[in-house]
């Protein structure tokens, strides 16, 4: 007779803020990857066409990762017209025949691949990454063109749709390979993108024209079918626009791979010529080290050693300017230079003020003081002198304020750091692990300072100031306006106003909000950081050119 099982059931997994955040990231990513949904995907398959992500998977080398970029572009934007998941396009870096390529693929399941404002900005950012790193580009074109109800936000400005073709031409002039495959619709102004590439492939059943049959009839009264107007056979045999005509997606992707295998490989970047054998980093769960909400102190040196080869880190001026940690290491065999916000509480020695000996003060981790700004500016100059890429680990509250800090010249010294970051010519990669507030974002190589890549952890918070401080400031402004109008709110109304302001600001602090607007290139799990960093360095290594390092007027 079988005895009943009287053992206790297994305990449910303990949910931590990190576990919740990573689970939500997976869920939200899956939602984005669904594009326009199952029905739209089926319509694509019914046309004997693959979806954008299916095409990319067939295009890249087997068993290699696709480092998607800007996955959350357009997140929770354009809700009044049904949204635009991932900006209606998929971008990222994948290995094709053993070499990293930037891949830009329209997602025809999202509004037929039409360009929203964020779509143009996303494609421009992907092209800019390719241009800066000399990455060859594949465009998988399947787009209905500009989303006409928003044409005024897409068409005319410097960084709108026209910039795509400008960058097409600039990359071509620099000898950066570009291959385009038309695998569906390619109409109106969007038709110029593939035609400006080195090589143009087109599948049967696709259409390439400045104006479709309906518009041609309306404009000039001519009745013509899609194939005669802009089909693959017409462009291959009559117009001569197409270089290779293929029967379907699979054949077109196979052709791209065959052509990519023939391209010459350029010289590597100077720093990549000093690459050594990759050594493993010490194993460590980074979510155990770094708290999710920023309340836990940690030594950023532990984070650095968990990212670098063999855990070996050569720290620069370790006893000076301690709220910024700087030093050299290797990651994936590549030399790298780290600038990182220290998150411990520091007992700082000060010069004596007329009394014998030294005085001390407590310095708060995450804050940039005058001496740490000086140290980091000097270190950035050293990294440029050595030709070593810079990696910024950003968990910054901002620059120190107050009488003592102002008298110590914090503005002048902070300006020196911002100058060094601005004029740096080596590749710069930023990883936001926590707060990225105010001018600290600038000093730590935020988006405005042209990082080659900018990654954020799910714990990242991105704003002028922290949520509580901002909510109180905004509430004070609202209260002053109410009082000027003669209204004195009671305690209940005050709490409601505060909650509303705080909720709105917290939404804007979320890294998805930043990623939706392309302020960061990708949200990554902490334990993927080393692998993503190494592959980002590999992408940077494709550009052999380095400008002369000059800083202009430098505050001293």
C-alpha cells in the first residue's frame, strides 16, 4: 500500500524587488516582441513572408546572439492610434559570417511597417551607431512609408525622415557597406533608402515605387497594376534598379549572407590591436551586490571586478576624490578605462584650517565633489592619451551643493569634467546602474555626450532630480499658483496633489520611459552586463580612425 506523502510542499520562491523587476522586464519584452499581434503575424505568413524577427534569426549566424537595441522605442506612446510597439522596426547588432553587422528591419505587423516619428528617430540612431563604429548595415525593408496622420512630425526637421537618406549617403562615402533587401512594400520617400545602398535585393511580390497604383491614378489618371508599376521583375529587367531578384524571403536572406561573406575586412581600432586572450571574470550575482532601489550602499570596485577579465583592476588615485572610482582593466581581452560612481559612505580627510593636523568630513556616495571631478577629468585625459575606450558606470545623484562646495569651486571643477567628457575621442560606453540625475548625467557621459552605446539596468532612474525632491518642488510651484488665485487647499487636497505629482514623476523616472524616447539604447539585466559590454567593444573595434584629442579652454 502506498504511503501518503506527508512532506511539506516546497517553499515558493522568495520575491525580491530585483526578481519582480526582471520578471516584469521579460514580460514587457515579450509584449513588445509580439509586434502587431498574432493576427498580424499570420497575415504576414499568409503572404509567404516572415516577420521581422524571424528574418533576423535566419540572417545571423547560427547559435549567435542578436543584441537588440531600442527594443522599447515607442513604449506606451501613440496610444490613441493603437500604439507602435518597438517603433515598428527591429534594430540591433548580429554576427553575419563572423562579423558584426547592424540590422534594421521594418516590422510589417505594426501599421504595415509605417514610419511614426519614433521610427525615424530609431532608424537614425541605429545608422548613427553604424556610422560611428564603421559597422556594415543590412536593411530588411517592408514598409508602407510615412504614417500620414503624423507627417508633420516625421517629414521636415533635421532629425526626421530625411536624415535617414543623408546618413545612407554619408556611410556610403565612408566606405561602410550597406545591403538592402525589399521584402514587401517600399513606397514614397522610403523608396530612396534601399536604392542608396551598395546592393539591392528584391523578392517577387514586393513593390518599389514613389507612388502606388491608387495615387498614380489620382495624380495623373493612369491605370496601372502594382507589378508593372514597381514589381521585382520590372525593376530587375526594365528599370535596372534591382541587383538581385529572389523568389522569397529565404532566398533573399541566403543571398545577403553570401554577399556579406565576400566583403573585405578593414583594420581594427587602435585599442583592439592590443587585445589579449579573454580571461573569465569572478562569478558574482550583480543583483546581490547592487540594491534595486538605491538605498543599499556598495563598493563599486566590486562591481568593476565582476565585469573585467580575471577581476584585475588598476585603480587610479584610489585615495583621492573617492566618490569617483577610475582605473584601467581588460574586458573580453580589450583594454578599458572605467569611471564609476562610488556608493559607499566616505570619511574624507581635509586640509587643516589653521589647526594642527587634518580635519575630516563625511562624503555621500553617488555625489560628485570637487576633488573627484578633478580626478576624473585628469583620468579621462589619460585614457585618451593611451587610446583606451572609456566605460562609465553611472549611479549618480549629482554634484555637491552648498557653501563649502561652492567655495571649493565645484562649478569650475565640474565644468572641467564635462569638458573632458565632451571632447573625448576614444569610444565611450555608458551603463546606468541606478540614479542618473541632473548634471551628474552629463558628467557621467549621458546621451547628450555621444556615447557609442548607452545601456540601462531596470533599476535606472533618469531625471533632473530624484522623485521625492522633484515632487516637493513641483508641488510648491502648484501651491504658489493656487494661493495667487485665492485658493488655500486643505490637507486632503494637498495630499492628493502631492500623490498626483509624485505618480507622474515616478512614471517618468522609469527606464522604459527613457527607452521609449531613445534616451537609452537598451535596458539590460545586470548579469548580462559583461557580455553586452564585450560585444559593444567588439562593435567599437570596427572603426580604425581616432580623432586628435583637444579640449580647448580648460578650467584649472
